[in-house]
C-alpha cells in the first residue's frame, strides 16, 4: 500500500498522515489528539472484518449481531475505547465458539 512509516511511541502526535483510506484510524489521518499506536491497528482490523463479512465499509453497511458489537468497539473513534490485541483475540475466540 506504500504508506507505512516509522513512528515514535513516545511522541504525542504524528507529524504526517499515514494509512490507507477507510482503514486508517482517525488519529492516523489527523483527527483527535492522540498519536498512532497499536490501537490504530485494531481499528484497521475492525474495518477489515466488516468488509470481509459484508463486502463494504462500516459506514455503508454493517455486519449483524454480536460480530457488529465487536467491530464497533474496534472502530471506536477514541483509541482508549478500542480493544487491546489480547482482548480482541479473546472476543474472536468467543465468536468462533458461538459458530461451531
């Protein structure tokens, strides 16, 4: 996608926008006061899950049921409201068990 860059976890904000349109977290494209972090990746995973399940982005078409609840938390505008990677893994395991 040719948009990656190194980021400094100690910075309070990024100096340039980065990410792929629709998959980039708000903080990656200049919205909000926080810097890019691991939580930015969780946002992208949420968008990707929705696209995989519906064929479209969350603003246009939402997944249904409990999976939407998981996606919605992934794409929370506030990074602090998103899952950690471990929490997301746990939720995805729960989803897998529900559909066995």
